C-alpha cells in the first residue's frame, strides 16, 4: 500500500541523500495524497438514495426505506442486497443485470405481485440466497427465474396451485425449512368441478393445503390440467360435430324445399297444345 511507499520516501528524505527543500515537500504531499486516497476512496463511490452502503463487506442496505421500485445506481460490486420491508410491487427484467457478484438478495415483506419475464435470469451463478417470502405472488414460471440454483424462499405468498407452480417447485432449489409454507390459496379445479378457470366463489378443493404435501400425496396438477384440457377438446369437437350435422340437415332440407317448389312450378306451367296436322298425322299413322 501507499504507507510503505511513503515510509520509504520519507526515510530517504530524512537521511538527506536524495531530497531536500522543495523535493521533500513534494513527496510529502504525494504521501498524504495517497493516504487519503486509500482511506477515503470507497466513500467516493455512489450509494443509491435512501440506502446505506457498507463498502468493506460490499453490502447495500435499503431495508425499511419506503421504496416503491428497485433503486437505480446499485454498485456492480454488491455482494449482499437488502430490499426487505418496502413497497415494491414488481421486478423489471433489467433490475439486477449488472450485479454479477451478487450472492444474497433479500426481497421479503414487499408487495411484489409480478415478475417480468426473465426478471431474475441475469443473476449470476454466485447467487446463494433468494428471498421472496411475504409478498403477493400468485403465479410464477421457470422463465422468470432463469437457471438460478440459489436457495429460494417462496413461502407466505397467495399462490394459485397449478401445473405452472408445480414445474417451478420441481426446478428451484427451495429452502427445506420453509417449503411447507408454500400454501395454496386457490388451486386449479379438476374434471367435475366445473370450469378450470378461476372462480372467485370457488377456490378449488386444494385451497389451504401446502403444495409440497399435495405433491407428496400423489396429486399431479400437470396431469389434472392435461385431463381437463382433453375434456375441453372433446367437448369442443362434439360441439363442432353437432354444428356440422345441423348444417348438413338444414342444407338438405333447404334443397328438398327448393326441389319441391321447382317441381310445383313446372306442374303449374300450361302443357303445349297440339296442332290439327299433328293430330291427323298421329291418327293415320303417317
């Protein structure tokens, strides 16, 4: 560091071998300049508004800051980012694209109800912890999380349990201690429960149950969805077939009615009268 360099120069200047007068003053000022640079250099880095930055640990603290969106200007060297207990509602796609060294990302106790496509895809392979607990997430897909293998917390969200959530849980590295906290506030409805689309008056038969216990008990939301889709396709095909039959019957009846009208019209036409010559010829055989 600069201290050794300064010590060496200051020692040499005190011995009087190389520097005297103004020379000594010049190197003294250089020593002071380098010392201030070493001690106060990190303070010159910009920290986002409403946040506190601990440069020695590369930690950015934005907890309880009243934030409504991900702050701009987060240092690229950040290792740990705390954004919990704010009012953030969504995460845009490029929110963490520059944080290639991030290891811990805390987003709990916010109001996040949507993730942009690929919102967490840019997080580097060094990410170890991703905390999205205590938010308003109902649905999420694998594309939004990318290929992250970080330990993930998803508990205490109003999840809608369906095939998409099942695939997400099978992909992510969920924290074992919190996985039972992923509760179905609503669930996809199977064949016999009516339409599979969300109905405010009916939350599905699996509402209020932990998703992991449902999967362990043999419930397969993807198979359920495929069966429901197959039934919907069969119903659709039956409706189309019925419509084709109705059209064919209508077309045949219309043609028959047209044919009858045409025949009646032909019968109503006067028959052509025969001339006397034609009658005589016919009677004499000539």
